């Protein structure tokens, strides 16, 4: 409601007297301003105020979309990865990081989206796509998970094998195999490896590589295939070779030999050199052979004199562990080759932290003046030469 | 072996449950402690007149190794010293005091102050193997497991400021601010691991 009397003089002689564009009501008698209007009716929206979409954010989203297209994933995964990238990009942990880290972040968003929507993929695939340092990718991935509070399910190796065989393996015709048979055989080998403590704690890709290589050899164990080394196989299939795969092949062959020895119709000794020919049989009758092998091993252990029954002292723990490794058919390498823990020094049993420290003890840590002079001289001579 | 729980022979036991008489050995493998000498230290003098020292001028510190207790100390010219390698908190204190005495004898006006144990690392072995995937599923988001990055599952207890790394063989490493927290952390995590055990013999 507009006031009709002036607050200064009490007069009612008030007129409308605008000051430029601002409407004002002024008292004629004393000249005081009774009321005034707003300067402008709408807020001004100029180019300085409007926010342009961030170019790097758009580039990152396009990058994650490109990766999704290369991996040929579902539309939902593409959208989810872009959403996550958007969220992560604007989070304080990632807003001011380098562009390289933002690229890695895009890769991690694709990885986590695939995992959440049950599309089997390993981190190694993403590493290949973005060509970044594995440590950096790991770091960014962990940070992103904790920042966005995502709980991604763990991918099982057996799920990944099929996609790896279909997408990454490109065998020429003379070496080709039916991908279904290859997958079936490789999955069975990985399951056997998992039961024999070969998979746990190891990176999945070298295990997959070893399993696929052995599966390929065993499906048609011709002389040519048996002579093909892992390196040659990787060259033929156009995949990168992983050095640990060689060790995995040896370990899987060892596990296969333990089962191969139990096949009743095989007369000759089963060694890592000839075990590949028996792989199909071993995998077909895996469980029966495993039971037989465990029984044989148990009989063997019971026959040898029991050396772990009575032993005291600090080495007891190590001996118990060593025997654990010998008692079972399959044990992890850290148990079979257990490290000896260093023996605790008995003199430090009653340490309280507040004992007397004798001078003679401390003197052993200090050079005599002559020794110090000799040392300084030797250093000078060393520096000069 | 040792009678009292936190005996200086640096192992701790606890009963796994009332029915099981076996105790679990928690072996402290490293204790990191810091203290201050409240005076400036001339690193060149220490490098010249001390034995068992390594001078690193590029970093600005001197490494001094004590034989008894077996401790390595990083000495900075500001007077801050970090001791690592002790196997108990008391041993760390003894080593730190021995080092301070050594510096005193070298001629510095050392006053042993602000001794604080910063980190304790312990290892423990469960009598069973652990199924890490089940363990992670049951304890999300406190537990995390990325087999492609690290072979162990990590379990962080915020209240104790302790981090536990669980390996599938049943080995467990614990880091925490002191021995008490480390032992409590093992006590807390044991039932969770017991739930997710997998038979050792296959």
C-alpha cells in the first residue's frame, strides 16, 4: 500500500517524480523521498553469467562412448558409463586432475558400468584400450568407487573366457578351432586350476591365456600344435603375450599330471611333455580322477613316518605349515615353499624401554677422533679420483 | 610360550572362541615410532663421527642402524627422528633412547621428547583358508577385493584406524596405530573370516 503522508514533515502533498528510470514518490513540502521502486524489473542474463558446457567433460563422455562402441556393449552400459563419468568429473576428487587422469577415469567408468550390468570384462582389456599405467588405473578406479559409493560385483574368470575367445582371439583357418569347444575346454581347465590353488591371488589374464593355449593344443594334439610355443601361438592369434602365462602353463600341466597318473588305461608315465594328449580324458573324468589322486596321496602320506607329531620351539609353526603342504594333494606355493621366519632374539625378552644404557655400548656407535680423521681423508681421496 | 597377553616377546594370543582351546598367534613384525631431540642436528658431523650411518644429502637425512635392538633410524637436521624395525613398542622406545644417547655423546644437546608409536604392523595366520569373494560380499563396503590389482581383500576398521589385508591362504596382515588396536582388530575380524572359510584339504 502506498503511504500518503510524508514521514519527515507529515504533509500529504506527494507527487510521482521519477529519477531517470527509477520511479520515486517525493514530498513537495520537504523534498524527502517517501518511497521508490526497483531499478529494473527482470534480472539481466548476459554472456558473462550463462555457463557453457565444459569441453573436457564432453570430450570425456565421447571417449567413454567410443570405448563402449569398440567393446560392442549394450546401450544401457553406454548410458550408465556416461552418467558415472559426469558425476565423477564434477566430484571434488576429479575436478582438478590432469587430462590424462580424466581419460583413465573414462575407462574406469566403462569398466564399472560393465561390471554392474554383468558384462564380463577385465581391467586388462581397459588397460589395452586406454594404454595407461596399470598402477594409475588401479588408483583412479579405487578412488572413483569410493567417491561415487559404488559396489561393483567381482567378475569370475570363467565368465570372461568366452568374451576373450570370441573378441580377442583371431586364429587363421589352419589353426582355427570351434569357439564353443575351445571355451568349454578352457573353462574346465580354469576350474581345475582354481581347485589346485593356481588361480587364487594371481592376475586373471595370464591364467586365461594359459588355459586357452592348452585347450587349443589338446583339442587337436598334432605334432605341429604340440611344438608351437606360447610365443608363436600369441603371434598366430594376434594377442599380446604375458610373461606369467608361461609359469601358469607349467603349474596347470603339473596339476594335470597329478590327475593323469590316475587314469587306469594309460600305461606310460604321464609327464608335462606328454600330458596334453590326455587333457580331454582328464577333464572328462576330472572328479573321479581327483578322488583317486587324493586317496593315493593320503595313502602315501600315512605310509611315511609322521615327523610333525612332537616338536616344540619357535620352528613349530613353520613345520606345521610345511606338513600341511605335504599332507594335501594341492597347496598354494607359499605353503609348499614356506619362508623361515627369523628366530626371535632371546636377550630381548624383558625389554621395558626404560633400561639403563651403558656408555661402553654407546661408544661402539661412535668413531674415535683418529677414525673420524681417516674417514674424512678417505672420502676426500675418493671424491678426487 | 608367553604368559601375559602383551608380553615383550612380541606375540599376542587370543582364544578364538570359548570352545576352541587353541590360541591365534599375532606376530608383530614392525613398529614405527618418532621422537624429537629439541635441538638442531648437524648431519655431516653425525655422518663423520658415527658408525653404521648412511648419509643421504639429496634427501637431507642420515640413516643410522642400531644392532641391539635391530632398528633403523632416519635422522633429520630439524631434530625429528623416525625409528623403524622394532618388534615391540618397548623395544622401539629402548632403541629410540639408545639413539638419543648416541647423539648426546656426539656432542648435541639432545632432550628425548615426544616419543610416539606411529604404526604397528603385525601378521597372523588363520588355521583355515578364506573364500575372499564371499568375505567381500558379506562385508561390503568395509571390505574391498580387486583380484586384478592386489591378491588380498582389504578390510578397514575406521574406529580402530586399522587396516587388515586378508589373503586366500588364511594369512592376515594388520596395520594400526598401536599393538592394542591391532589385536582388537584381529579379534573383530576373526568371526567374519570364520564364516567364509574354505576347507584346506581339497
